[in-house]
C-alpha cells in the first residue's frame, strides 16, 4: 500500500534501558490512543507476555486505551504534566522513550519522511537500533572472552 498522507507517526515501546521492543507506524493524522491495542499486542509477542506495566504520555489517555492495554495484560499508566508547572520538570520514566527518539534523530535517513511504505520505515527503525546496540554487545562479548 502506497503512502497517501503527509507524514507518519511512530509509536514505539522501549524497555527501561531505552532499547526498542516494538513499534507501529501510522499516518500522522491518526490518534495515538487508537494504536494502543496493536502496540500492546506486539510488545507481548516480542516479550513472551511478560510485560505488566507501561508508562505513556498524555496522547494515550482515555478509557478505550486503558481497556485495550488491559485486554493484553498490561496496566497503562499515563504520565501527566503537573498542574502548576514552572520551568523544566523531569517526568518519571517518560524520558526513556524520548532519549530513544533522540538516538534515532542522529540518523539522517530517519530525519525526513522519505519512505513510501510504513513497513520500510519500521524496518529502518529496527536497523538503527541494532546499529546502536552493536557496540554495547561487542564490548560485553570482549569482556566475556578476556575473562
């Protein structure tokens, strides 16, 4: 299916270290809360149904999103901004996925929306995360070989 939209939106699920577990790519005009079911299914498939809790930003609010996550065995906790916000406020656990998106921003191919098919864009995200994790894996492997 060819792209008939201006822009796309990437919904990513990462672990506590910021490594990619699952993602979905949708047209930019679709709601975030409508993607909770598909993303939760992919997360549980990738992890073997071991995820119980997920933190999300305010785009994933609502009873439908909460019930879609609960249908997949995940408790969805939405991290909200404080009411009387003054200056920079570090939100608990939400910064992990933002850091992962910052890692992705270093790759030129992902900086613009050139891809015609969402499957290609999703595949590129997995390739980039594999490239980001290779030096860490090589370091751990070298430490294991030398000891």
